[in-house]
């Protein structure tokens, strides 16, 4: 059974391949790396993030003032 050769296909190296060596298919650019902070900015407003940050900083400050609360926090996890 003879099947026609497709114009392009995925090579085992991860790049596109083709049957024309003089006119190889163009590889698409790699996805852009985004930081976790950029993902947060997609879902939350700056005001929401400021509130979350303030709450987290208050929790850290409370643990520094009362070291015994760290044992209680780890029990709740």
C-alpha cells in the first residue's frame, strides 16, 4: 500500500521536517517562559494581590513575635 508523503511531519528531534531539503519548514518559536507572578497578574488585580501580600506579611510578623505559634501552625497543615 503506497501512501502519499505529507508535505511536513514532526521529526523525532522535535522540529518540523519536510521532503524538500532546499526549503525546510519553519519551526515555530518556543513558548515564552512566564513567571508565577505573571500568572497571578492574569487572575487577580493589583489591589487583590496587595491584600494577599499584606495578609502574608502579617502572618510572618505574627510568627516572628510569637515563636510558639509556629508549632500550632504546622499542626493545622
